C-alpha cells in the first residue's frame, strides 16, 4: 500500500520510496526527510479539501505532503 492510502491515525513501516523518473528529486528529498526503509510513520491528519495535504509524522517531526508525494512512499500498515 502507499502512504496516501493509509487510514487516518494508522502507523506503518516504510518499505521504499519509488522514483517516478531517473534521478527523481522529489523521491530523493523524501528519503532525506526520513522516509527510509524500516522507519515508522503515522498519518496524523488529512486536509479539509480533497483530503490534501496529508500530515505525516516521522519520529518527532511532522510533514505536510501532497497526495502525489505520499503515493511514492510504499508502506506496510502495522497490525
């Protein structure tokens, strides 16, 4: 599943960040921000219009991501 498909307040483990293009700057930036394999993430909130942006927590830091950005992050939801 992708991070954009995660249910609200669910925790998941990052599996990978998918590069849409060779040398993808957005995917590289997501990895730099901490979206790396094995990292725990949590969907904290969804925006009021179209569910965008997503508020994602990685460790003690929160990030606002567009749905298209979150769709690049493959995750496995916690049981």
